[in-house]
C-alpha cells in the first residue's frame, strides 16, 4: 500500500484516536442498561473515521475504492444505532426491540447496492481519482441509491434527535446530559449535510469525520463531567409511568403538559382523548380548590372525582416545581376501596356496640323481672323447710 501526505491525515487520525478512547470507556460500562447502543454508535464512528483516514492517506485508486466500501459499514451503523440509543435512553427501547428487524433492511440493501455498484451504478454513477495539489483524492457522483440511503439515515437521526429534544424539554434534572448527547450528534450531522449538498469548497472532502472531534468533546463532557451513563432518565420515567397513582404535570397556567398511564386511564373514563394543553380544572373540576390553594408550596388534601357516574375519593398532592411558579406536579392516590373498607368496619363496630348495649339492657331487664318472683319463691321454700323441721307455730303455718 502506498501512502501519501495530505493536510487532512493528522486531524482525521486525532479524531479517530479520541473516538477509540471513548468507545473503550463506554465498553467498560456496557453492563448498564442502554449503554450497548451508544457503544454501537461509537463503533460505527470509529469505522467511519478510521477507514476514511486510511482512504484519504492511500495513493492507490483501487485501495481507495475498497476502503470507501468499508467506510460505509460505519456510515450505515451510526444512524440506526443512534435512534436505538435515543429511544432506550428516554425509556422507549422496548418499541425498538420489537421492530428491530425492519431497521436492518435498508442498511443491508444499501450495503449490497454499494458493494455491487460497478455492475449497475445505482449508488455511484461515477467514481474516479483526481490529483489535488500533490496528493490524490477520490471523487464520486451520487446516484439514486445514495439519496435513498441519505433519506433513510437523516430520518433516523431526525427521529432520534426529536426524542432527545423532547426529553430535554420535559426534564429538569437531566438537561445537561441531553444537551451533551444532542451536541454530539448535531455537529457531524450538520457537517454531513454540508458535504452531501455540495455546500463546501472541496466536493471531494467529507467533513463529517472532522466534526467527530466535537462529538468526542461533547460526549467526553457528558461522560466525565455530567455522568451521562451514570444516570438514566429511563429509570425515572419508567418508575413514574408504572406508578399506580395518577401523575399530572401542570404548567403555571394550570394547563396539562404531561401525564402517566394511570392518569390517561382516568381521563379516558371521562371521554378525554387528547388532554395535553387543556386546563386541568376543566378536565377534573375536583382539583380546582387544590390548585387555587393560597399556600405556594406543597399541599395535600382529599378530593372527589366522578368516574363513570360514581364518585371516587383520592388523596391529592400538589408539588411545586422549581423555579417557583413554573408549574405543579399533581399526584392522585385512589383511596376509594380503603375508604369503603373503613366505612364498613366502622359500621360493623357500631352494630357490635349496639348489639352489646341491647344485650346489657336485656339482661338488666330480665334481672329485674325475675328478681321479685324468685325472692317470693325462695321465701316460700324456706318456710316449707321450717315446717318440715317443726319450727313453725300455728299462726305461721296459717
């Protein structure tokens, strides 16, 4: 293999080394949930950046073409793995796992089309080596297959970043982690867009691997400073989603901005299908007094809400979100069954007390009713006994 000196080799090599170090660091934490997808993303980045560095450094046209085919293995890995990471990181990984097979089809067909391009030219309509200054570069003309691949990849990145952005807007705790992950993706994505739409002065140069230095810095900051892999919004989101209590997130205007599954079920019972953005007081009038409570901090109270025409009782908590006035977290704990049980026990206790009082009254009455006849009978019995013993005179006998 014949190598050549280019002004791009050392920067590309430095970016690749950074990517390898980050990949190794992530691999050490692979046992943590969700980390495997980020490791897969970084493997794609290493293949992309590493083999592109070798392709730029090679002076042999055939070698350049072969290395370019390997580069696309990494290029095809990154978008799908990024989407999987974003979904898993925000608690939606089960959906991706259930449909993972479909996400292999387009990359697989794309790779097959690329590797057989000399036969049909569906991916590259033309490819040739040209000399720029004192080094050689590979120039390619894009065909339909390339644009299908670009559309698929950009769709995966767009959906993944939308999921992360949604998590960023919803989370007060993990915003720095979300920002680090978003920056790590947006920088190479923007560089790639400049490249494929020929918005750079050098149409032979792929800017994406150069932008991996920003990816490395962003992920490095996220990993080492913000503990990107040590906290998972999934854990918190999953815990809230699977709570038995109904949880409503309300903004400062008392409009609903998020809710968990039990809360959605509660609203469905009131024929509400699209509650986001609606006033919570209008959806659940029973919460009006709680939201209007003059105390600005956390408040607890009992509320009654009609479900399917029957009233149900709830212990309601209003938790203030920071900063003050940003909104409220409303937690409703259904105590209807407990309250009915307590009412039934109270009724049984009252019935038992009433029965006990009736028994005491009956025994007291019977004691009074029986005491006089028994006293008379006892007196007659004693007199009969005395008569038998000869102790009675004639007057007593009469």
